[in-house]
C-alpha cells in the first residue's frame, strides 16, 4: 500500500509536503507584484507632479481652450475664465478631512459667457457641530472672473452608495465627483473638469491643493512594506524547513 503521505495520479506524483511550498510561492509572487505596482504608481505620480510644475508656469488658458484640447492636456493648466456663479445651486463634496476635522469642499457651478457650465472648487470648509448644520457658503460679492488651475479626476471614483440624495435641496451634499449626475441635478450638462480656485482669488475658502491624492513617497513606503513582507515570508519558510530537515536527520 502506498504511503498515506504520497498519492499517485498517473505519471504525476503529489505530496502534501508540496502544499506549503506552493502557498509560499504564490504569496511571494503576490507580495512582489504589489510592491512593483506601488513603485509604478510612484513613478506615475512623479510624472504628474512634474507636469503640474511645468504647466503652472505657462500662460493661463481662456474658455476657448476647454473644448479645443483633450482633458489630459488641460489637467493642471492655469485658467482665467469670465462668467458668473450659479450660487443658488452649489454642491458640498463630503468626507473631506483636514487635520482630523471633517468638512466639505465647496463646488459652485460657473456659467461661462458662451453658456457652458463647469464647477469651481472654492476650497474646504469645516462641518458644523451636527451633520444637519450645513456651512454658510453664500457669495456676498460674486466675481465675474475666476482664476485657478484645471483639475480632472485621474480615474473613476469608488463609492458603495449613491452620489447624493435626489430629494435633497441646495446646497446638495455629494459623495464623489460625477459630472453626469451633477448635470442632471442642475438641468444642464457640465464640462467634465473643475477649476481649483487659486489661493488669492476672492470668494474662496481653505485652498492648499494637493496635486495628487497620494504622494510618490507614500507609494514607495507601501512598496517597501510589500517587499518586506516577501522577505519575512521567505526567511520564515527557510528557517522552518531547515529545522524540519535537521529533525529528520
């Protein structure tokens, strides 16, 4: 009778002892792959930051460029737009935390002189003492010119729930950027980008914008963690197997 620890399937010999080795190989492959992916993301973020640094020194674009150039060419460009705010229909982008304090980013529709509408991010405001107490985001003296830099999301937002409550009034709390839904709420289409208001522009709030939501350094730190897990797993595997071999000898 064959040893219970060994099974034969045709010409293939299978041993349960192989299971730990296969699991270790799979985990090592996963950890290393995740580490390499984080390094790749760090390089992408470095490219985006370099692009921002180069573009913010360029001449500010006008409204005509918003349709003439693709989104990727518009992202991070300085812009100077003429029009007026639709201050009676504003959005509050939820779950924006600064220094451990919850708050909102204020997204105000801005109608250009040619009739098109886009959102201006006027900055961060703190949440009230209770969630139902919304901040006062009225514009006392609406400017006719906004200046800032263009921002378009780098990917689709992830959310477990709806963008907003369709039955709510204005200002409307929203969970993430969804230009199609926002356009439906406004009753007219929106351009698929926002203007992040410059720090010295009027009618704004706290505006210390981050170019990217996660810096290259954070991605590298995550990569180091994944590579560290791979090294630790390999060391544990080698130590356990050396002890097992010594015990058998």
